[in-house]
C-alpha cells in the first residue's frame, strides 16, 4: 500500500475551453431556433401557460433555471396566478389574443431565471 494520495486526472485547458464553448453555442442556438418558431421571449420575458390554463410571464433562459426544475421543454414551477406548483410551457405570441397577452403581462413571476 502506498503512502501517496491517488492522482486525479485533470482535463486539459483546451478540452475544458472546448466544452464550455460548445455548451454556449448550443444554448444560443436553442434560443435562436425558439425565437424563429415564434417564441419571442426566449432568453428573457416569456409568456407561459400552466397546466390549469393560467397565463403569466417569466424569465425563460434555455439551460438556466434557479426557481424551477427543467423537464425538457416544460418546467416545474410555481404559478403566481393559481398559487400552485405545476408544469409550465412557453406559448407562441401568435397563439395569443390581445386580451391574453395583456393578462400574461399583468401576471409576472419573480424576476430570476
């Protein structure tokens, strides 16, 4: 048995930089694709609908979430309208009437991603 501690392999700075760069490019790409599909608030204030139909705005940043649990395209998050925990999904602006847009803008979630 050796008295020396086990050596940990360190990844090279090039590999680390590549992984960070690839992750950033992927997340920016996801944001661009979502915006082109009509989800104009991606990366910022986004209108979402909970499973009970409530509309509100929240900060939706692909790849980042502090106040919710990401589950693919949906997130487990607190609904400030119905005051319950639920799954929320983004809503395309074109799918909303002017009244629904107004209602969503009046109901905002806490201002952290």
